[in-house]
């Protein structure tokens, strides 16, 4: 079937514009929750007659400062190279954690505060303990004051032990240890000195009193997350408000995640547990073992719960997944649908960062590598476009010659394409193949804490943030702070200029409307991409420059046999 030149151009234009819109809004990164949270596996369905009791939350929220809330309860401090904070002896919960190596703002000294006391409006804490169906047994709860056996500070190789005894002479003990990164290990021991046998259900839960401010962008999941028997489950805060979720599993983990940080709990491997994601005035991710721990008279039993509250550094997360045998723990970092591209690209850019010492240089080097990988396809595309540009005078002549006969014009055009071995659609394939790599680069730069607050050169102090300059005050020469929608920085402007110059190397669309659309396309993308991370804009700019260089070389070497007749 013959394809008219104008139709071909329309197709190329439509594909290009559609691809750009998809790129800009990250629609390919629609959260994996659409597939992951709908679990139909029978073993994940909760039985209504399950013996494991439901966990209850008992705590009133009061208006206090964070310091006042911390001072209301007795505490034991903890600290290592990466985190510091304290554990409340009331409830034995981890409700105060600060990341020592990360600040809230680029030029700020205030460290990132992640966990907060449960009585605060923004309370966020991790709790472990036991529940039972026996109403006649007193158990330690959120109001229990634990006794600190050894008056010391929790640190690596220096664990603490919390003790509490009920009225039936049952001793409850929590031995908490911490490694040199982000792992807490809670060994829960019950010693039954009574004459009776009791059943207890160990549990762990993460509670957040209110939803934080989230990006709300499809490219990133922030909210409740877990892996249950190899199945990833992601629930947004707004989804949990509408419908709770429960899962049965023998292997997995669960938690609540932000963009760069997360709080997770990991049950013992091969112990069947029920996990609940719910909202009852507070957001909660919890688990409880389905089978009770039976403790006879004069018997002692211990269970272990791991609590990981990490900055989402890839090496750290992967390390815990391997050393602690945490199934698919690397999914706590939202690599998205293109995981198989994003993660290798991260390791590549991390390697270039270690060599160059600058993430901006690493982005440029990874751009060069991607251009080299697509070099053959790009050559094919550029040869086709170069020939199309050289053939434009001849195509114009044929249109004038056959302007009254569309059929003859189509035949003449197809004969010309066949003679010069030109495929008008050949330029589309490289574009389509490179779209996933663009998404992967964008995803990697957007989610990587490793690039957070990393500088480039000059005015770019943070590659994870937008260009801080704007053309509307002449890049700082005029003492005026424009509103945010007018913040179009120097780097986005440079990107727009390179895109405009690259466009000039391509054949001009014969359709006047198409020509105008393409003329404004660089300006359109400059405005749209101005708020995006500087690292992404740097990648696009470097890609444009390399593309132009390759295109110029191809055009200079391209010749055609057809010459325009007078």
C-alpha cells in the first residue's frame, strides 16, 4: 500500500509529539499498585475464623512540640554512624529517629527527622509486642513502663534489655540491638514462671498518625508497601482511607515508605503471618503470626523481629536483602516497570560518579554510553533524514508537477524513495526504542537518594532539584524574584536552544501547520521541563549535543543520485 509523503510526515509528527507528552508526564510509570495490590492467590485470603486477634491502637493525639513530647516519657538513646534517636520506655517503641547524614534543605543544618513520638499530630513510630485471646492475662501495651535492665546507650555491639513482669509471674523481655547502619533486631522473650500454659501471638506494626505531603506523581510510590510470598503490594494513603487490605504469607516484609526513606518490619522467615494495611484515624502496616507461641509452665521462648529504617541507598538495601535474607527487599526502592533498565543504569552512573567525583559528569558519561549503544540505529535514522532533506527540492518539484493527480504523485514519490533507498518511517524506530531509556534515566535521577543535594558546576548546586535561575530576572542580574511558574533557568534555556538547532538539521515538514508546531516545540519543552530535576535537563541537553554532532557528520557524507530537473 502506498503512503503519501504528507501522511508519513503526519505519522512522524504524531509519534514524536505523543512520545514527548508521555515523557513529560511519566505515564509509563503508572504505579505498579495497579497490578500488584490486587491479589487473587487463595493463600493470601484471610480466613474469617483466624485465631490471631486484631491489633488495637490506643493513643490520644495532643498538641505538643517535639521536644516536649520526647521529654514526657523516660527514654534510652541510640546512635551509630548513620542514625540517632531514642526508644520510649513507655510502650518500648522506636519513635524518635534522625538521619545524621541527610539535611532537610541543601544549605540547611537541620537533619532529616523521620520518626516522631506517637502523641504528636505527625507521630510516626515502630512497635513490637504480644497479644492473646486470653482476657485474663495482662500483657505489656502502649502504656506499659518497661524497666531498663542495663543503664546504657544503645549502640553497635552494645544492646539493651527491657523487662516487665505481670501479675501471673510471666516475665516479658525485649533485647534490642542495632548495627552500624539502619537495622534494629528485637528479640522478644517470654519466661512463664506460673503453673499454667498460655498462648501468645508476637506482632510488629508501623503507625503513622497522618499522611505526609507527597509528590502525588505517578512516577513514585509513597505510602504502605510490602512483599508477601514474592508479591509486591503498594497502597497509597488515599487508597487505604477507602479500603483496608489483609494478606496471609510465610515470607516477606512490610512498611511505610517516603521518597528517600522508609520504615520496615521483617517477620521471621517461614512463619506464617497475617499482615494488615489499614486506616483507623491512623495509617498502619502491621503483622501478627497466625499460629500462637505456646509457653508451658517454667518454659522460656523467644521470637525475633527485624526493624529496618533506612535511607534508601541502593548498596545498603541490597546488602540487607542478601545478608538478612529479606525477600525482594530491594523493591522498597521504587524502580518501577523498567526495573531491568533502571537498576543497571544506576550502577553505571554510580561507577562514573566514583571515577569523576561529580554526578553531573557521570550523567554526561552515561549519555555518551547510551548514544554509543544506539549508534547504528541512529545512523540509519539520520541517513534517512539527511536524504529526505536533500530530496526536498525534488519532492517539491514532483508536487508541482502532479498537483492535479494524487495517484501519480504517490507513485512518483514511492519511485523516488525506492530509487534513493529512503524509508520515511525509519526515523521513528530509533525514537521509539530510546523512549524506555529516557524513562529509565528520568526514574533513576528522580528516585535516587545518592543524587540528592549533589552539585554540578556553577549555579547548579543540586542536580535533584530544578535550575534555581530564571530568564525573567536575567538570571539574577535584576533584583526580582519571579513566581515559580516563571522560573525558567539557564540550563533549560540551553536545552531549548540545542533542541532548536537540532530541529534545523531535520527536513522541514511540508505541511505549514506541522512546520509551526515543530517550530514551537523546543519552546514548549523548555517551559515544561523547567521545573524538572537539573540532572534530567542536563541529560537531555547532552543528548541533544551528541545527536547534533552525529547528525552533522552523517549529513556531510550523504549524497543522492536524483537531481532536480529544470
